[in-house]
């Protein structure tokens, strides 16, 4: 799925360049949404209810996308 936005690494880098910090409320929201996405993928099943066994082994700021919306 295409996400119109930037990686979390880019967001953090831009904030750092401007002397800004990500507010704790926003950081908590980003972490919560990332965990919700991981949970969804880990719990995904096929049409018969058999777990698909999806694991994401590279959760990093480069792989977390922050949409402009």
C-alpha cells in the first residue's frame, strides 16, 4: 500500500535539523499505531482461519511510514 508521507527516520532527522523534538504525545501515537499494524499482521489468517505466520523482522524508523494526513 502506498503511503503519501515520509519515513519516521526522515521526520526525526528534519526535526533534529530544525532544533525540534517530537512531542511525547505524538511519539506515543506513532508507537501505538506501529504496534497495531504489527499485531494485525501477526494475527492475520487465511480464509479458513489458519494463521499466516507473518513476522516483520525489521521494525526500524526507516521502515515506519508517517503519512502527511
